[in-house]
C-alpha cells in the first residue's frame, strides 16, 4: 500500500501532513459504532497503532458526521494512561481516519462472551483504574455517557482503557446535560427521567452508575437489572422503583458496599468522584500512585498467543467489503483520472456540498508533531482544561453547533 518509504527520515518533514500512505495496513480487527478498525504500522517509526476509518458518504447518509467530529474534538485535547488516546487524524476523498493506541487485549464484552471469570481482585483494580480515567474526564467537563464492557479495552498486560467518545458531551459549571444518550442497560435512572418528564437533566454521576453496572456484570456474568435495548422506558423506570438488586453472598462485604454506592438511584447520593471511591473502606489499602503507574498486576491477563477479537472481521474486509482498504491507492488513482474526463458521473448536489463541507471542517491532528512543538512535555492542556482547549465552547450537551449545523445535519436530538 503505497511505495516503500524506508528512505524517509525517522521523523516526517515538519510541513508534511501524516496521511494514509504513511501506514502499512496489517489486518482488520473490528467494527465500531460507525467505522471499521485495523492494525497498522507507521512506516518511519515502525510503531503499531489501531486505525479507525469511516466512509464519508455513509456518515453523511446516516447523519453521523457530527458524532465523528465530536469524538475528534474531544480526543485531541485528552491524554491519559487509562484512555485510548488519539495520535493522528487525517482524511482522503473516501474516508476519515483516526489513528489511536493499539490495545491487543480485546474488550471486556469479548471476554465476557468467552466466559472469562473475573475475580473480585481483578474487578477491584478495574474500578480503580476506571475511576482515575473518569476523574480525568470530569476535570475536562466531559461526560462519556457510554461506559460499558464493549467500550473498555484491555492492553496486553490486562489494564483497562476507555474508548468511543462519539456520544460524549461537555458541560460547564453547574450546567446539566439533557439529551437522552447511551446504551439502555447501562444508563442511569436520571437519564430516563429526562426522557419521561423533562427531568432536571444529569451530569457526571451517570458515568459512575455505568461503572457500577459494568463492575456488577463482570463479577456476576449478568447485569443488575434485566434491561434490553427494546425495553420500554416506563418499564425501566418502574424496575428501578420496585426491584431490588441482588448481590451475591459470595462477594466480600466491602465490594458489595462499594457497588451499592455506585448503584444508588439518587445521583446526589451516588458515589461519583475519585475522592468518593478513594474513601470507600474496601479501597483503603489501595496504592493509588501504583494504580496510576500501572505497577499493580491485573487479575486477568489476556492470552498473548491470539488476537482477542472475532476473526470474521478479517474475512468480511477481504470478501464482503466493496471498497477494501488494501486496494484504496489504486482505486483513488483511478477515480482521480476519471474526474478529468467528461463522462465522469457527478454525485448529487446536496451530497457533493456535504462532502465538501466535511473536507473543509475536518480536524487534522498529529500528537507526535504537537509533542515536538511543546518540547516533549506531553501535556496538552493544564489539568483543569483551561488552556484554550479547542474543544471547549464548540460542544454543548452532545451537540456540535459549529459543524455542519445547517448544510448536512438534522440538528441535535434532545
């Protein structure tokens, strides 16, 4: 894919934008909510990454461009050991690309489906690592809104990393979010309340509720409430009112007490900050510096001898995909030569306009270059997120009013 770039220096020319040709495609590993993911190697540094690519035309047709842009805007301002961090973003005529940390340990949903038994010790460390990540997001005024096993990836040593920021939102000060977003079985009662009667809105505690549901599911193999995507909202709210959560008698009292605090229905009383977690008696013995440094050994280490994902992704990409990635270079060259001919088939006007808007508004990002410019400090923004984050001000309760507001999107759901 692309010629041999071995003659290039180890660091690309400062003025040269990173693009598709700078990566060697190794294999497909998954599908996101609206995109596909493959393992790539950067040709000059030989570093391995995961590359998510999203077809522009499909994103426009499904009204998902705003979500892609939201995720990009949020991720470019973040860097944390327990997040999946963005390294590069770029585009070509067909696709938008996001190059992120490669985590080969699979997601927690995959391991649940493989019937992995997670011990209390393993889940205890996950709670601590995820609490550090949620506290970090909170400092940047971010509510993730989709914490669940599917969005928690393991690295090869078994440490957790939060991914998928496409429905995340930013709230300032005492502001509340008011749009219904998330995955039903993991959504907090106050999110459903907003849908039912407008409610007062919701804030960071929704992510801590989702963490509680996730921890319970990892320990037990099923969730505390029998909620599915098709369960009506009034039925869900009734469940919260009348059903009691059953905690296993085999779990230690400290873990049960911690889960009860995470799964408290009233957000005001719910455990919902790092300080709250750290003050839980069950975690009194935890060395938080060691947690942050990934110095503690996770209770579950993924199998290094295999790829921890569904192998059908690779087959789909090779057999079913109409525009496979490994044939992109030839395809784009052919299209470019066609564009010069009179008989080339033009796209409809509205779609063409949207594609042009996406091309202009797309955010190009290069963390490597940014680090060089900042003298290898690696710190993008001050810890409070005040240093003129490009993200702030552009997003409001999950709505990106700055992007494609009129030309290609149907406005924000609320």
